[in-house]
C-alpha cells in the first residue's frame, strides 16, 4: 500500500472541513478525487502534502508519517498544484536545477529526463525564460515537468486540465499512465468527470468534506439507482441528494 | 461615469493618506525641514555669486523647466477589470476621463508652477528687466507653465488611445520649444502653447489595455516610493537577469542546498531587495567618507551595517507563499542555515566596502587605530547580527 489516509479530520484554524476521511492509493493505481467546489478536494491534498496539519487521523506513505520523518515522507511525493506559482527570479532551467538539487537527483539522468519532458510539452526552447514570460498554461506545464522530473512514488495532481491545451492534456495523461505502469501511485483531483471516468482506476467521491462513496466505476454503479449511469450522472445524483437532504 | 471617478478618487485619497502618514512621520518631517532649510539657505547664498552675464543659466533653467513639466502624471485610476466591465461604456467613459484629466491638471499645474518659482530667482539674475516689465514677464511665465502642462497632459491622454505614435516625442518637444520661447518672450511662448492646444488633434479610440498598463505603471512608481518607508503589499519586485553577476551568485551560495541556490539567485535578481542593498551601501560609503569625526564615523559604519542587515532579513520569508519549499524533501533547518550563510557573505562584503570608505577619517595621515578599530567592530557586528539578531527576527514572524 502506498498512501493510506485514516479518519482524517482537518481544516482551517479550528473549523473542520474534512470529517473522518479515509481512503488509500496503491502502487500502480490512479485514483480520482472527485467533488464539487468546496467539497474538500484541495484541503485533502494540502493535508497529504503537509501544507496543513490534521486535527486528528493519520496519513502515512509506505509506512512513513509526515510528523515522524518529514524528509523521507516528502522524498516520495511530487505535486502539481491547481494554481501554478513559480519563483519569479528563476528561469525555467533554474527551476529544474532547483528541483534536481532539492530531491538530490543524479544530475545527468535527471537532465536527460527533463529534456524529454520539455520536448513533450514543447518547452525545450524556453529554458532561459522567466515565469513572467509564460502564459498560464505554460506555467502549468513547467510545474508538470518539475513534478515528473522526480522519482516520486506518489504523484498528487490537483485539477491538472485547466489551462492546458488538448495536446498537453493528452501528453499529461500519457505521462501519468507511464508512471503508473512504472509502479507509481497517482492521486488526481478533478472536475472533468468524463476524462476521470476513462483514465482512473478508482474514485473517491467527496461531498461536504466526507467520503460519500469510493471504489471502481463498477462499484459506484452498483451503489447507484441506475446501474448504467456514467460517473458524471452518479456524482450529480449524489451531490443533488446531498443538497436535498 | 464621472461619479465612478469621484468614488475612486476618494478611495485613492484614503489609501494614499494611509501611506503618507507613514512617510511623513515626526522624524522625517524634522529631517525634511532641515534639508529644505539648508538647501534654500545654500541657494540664497549662492545666487549673488552668479554673474548677470552667465550664459549657462539659460540652458540650465530650460532643462529644469522641461523636466518639471514631465512631473505630475495623468492619473486615470483605471483598474485591470475595467476593460471587461466598462467596455460597453467606452463612449460614456469620456466623462470619466474628463474628470481624471481635470484632477490631474490642477495637481500637475501646481507642480509646474512650483518648479518655476524655484528657478525664477536664478532666471532673474540674468534677465535684464525694467521694474514695469517684470510683472508682465513673470505673469507670462506663470501662464506658460499652466498652458504647457495642460498641453502635456492632453498628450498624456492621447497616449491612452490607439493613435499614440510620436506622442512621447511631443511630450518632450512641446515643453522644450514652449519654454525656449517663453523664457525669451513669455507671451510668444504662451501663444505657442495655446495654439498647440487648439490645433493638436484630440485623442480618439481608447486603448483600454494600454490605459490599464499605464495606470499600473504610475501606481507602481508611487508604491515603490512608499515601499522605501513601509511594506507595501502591492509592490512586486521586478526581476533582472543580471547575467554578468552570475559569478557573484555562485559566490553568495554558501552551501550546496536548494535554499542556498534559491536565496542567492533571488537576492541578486530581485530588483527591490538587490538594489536596496547596493543603494544603502553606496549611501553609507559616501556618508562615512565625508564624516571625518572618528567616533561619529565609527558609529555610522556600525549603524549602516545594521540597516542593511535589517532590510535584507525579511527576504527570508520571500518564498513562503510558494508551495515548493514546503514540499522539498529537505530538513527544516536547511532554510535558516542557508539564509545565515547568505547573510554572512553579503554583510561581509557590505561591511568591507563601508569600512574602506570610512578610512577617509585619516585623510592626511592614515589613522591605524581608527581603521583597525572599524574593521574589528564591523566584524564583531556582522558576527553578532548573524548569530543572534537574525535568529530573533526570523522567529518573530
């Protein structure tokens, strides 16, 4: 088991946003974290990457907890945030150099991997650009390159499709698939449910900070009133039911 | 639309007032009082030494007045959301911009007149005028100052339209020609200015994006000024590549960690912090060079080193809002250690430069005891600042 979240309750200051959230992400698995705005997706991810501290519950990654061994824990994670924020003073090349230093990667293979990623995302000729020169989509691509440059065991990808052109979306999905095949675990939060349905192995459906359902599409369908429903329809029915309740 | 400008102007005033209160604190007012007093006194002392035949006064006054006309920008207070929200109102926006123009005009004209008042005593030293001609001459210049500034602001308004080619030249050309004529024959200069106002074609289709960028640049300059006195959240440091300083960046990296790399690049490329350090160091060098009373000189050396350190320390938190440092698999102690190494190297260079400048105390014969004392005390101060003060300041946040 790679990532294990057990009874996570957490939020901002004293106000809990997440209530008893539990799920796992195994190696070679792509799990979709699905929810409406404010359902608690980003809050869950922020707890996993250590930007927020849980009120209660545990998060472990291959048996390591953030609180007990932060370096070993973080060494295994790579993150693509929803809003791309880069260092204004560093060029693209220097962002990659910083990542290589921070994750203590072997420089030669890392730069080789970087070159491949840069070519895939059509950034290879922009190595000396500063973030101010990049569009939002390009910044997003820089963050993807930085994350997939590492040898992380868990990739956390928050709403990756906004701002990306269709070609980049396709390339990102291919990259995720390749890393999955290589044994990495991937947790992806998204609103784009038809894409999630096609690519994710399992789903965790969040509403109001609670896990409403989880499992494969077949599992979710079995729980839904209409067994032929798509992920979109299942989630909408669930969210509507929550609103009516 | 006019009401929208008035509402924004009031909000703008409230915001400025908040900053001006911080700028004009008691100490600064006293310092300004002395500074202006000393300058006015020196000016008054110097004026009688200017010969009535001094030809250079004319180009100097002309350059001064042309420069002063550039001060006092067109303040439109447009906001980044305006191109979207107000786009359907573009034709009605004329009322908004007219209000903005008048608001900018009285401020700009006041500045121009103040510049004229400052240069008048010098000008009248070399201008041979009878007592009866003097009031007419001065009145003509006062009128010219108002008309030329008005014309300058009209061009500034034109800058916001799509038809702005050549306007920048005009903004220098108009005051230059206008003032050249006015200084010799004020009424001719006044006539020239009025003629330009009548014949210069008015601004046409508004380029919203340019107008927003223009206003942001203006506010940026203003905030940058306030930022010298207090923290202004709107100021985002500009970045310069500074390839020629990459050797310095490598040297500033005291260790191999990612934080050493980030801080060294950031400090050198961030215009806000980097320039502040070098400006302060340059001022410190000039001041300690000229202050030759030994005890005061040493005190100033120590004070300036402290000032530089206290200005750089907030840079420790520069990257708090970026997710990566929190994510990097680095021990928490790496960050303060890297920053301490950076401060150590930076302050050592700054201290060395200031101390060398301070050796002017023994201009005629080198004072070993003073020079050595400054080296020793500066070294101890750098060590203490890094060892204790830095720790306290970092913890405070």
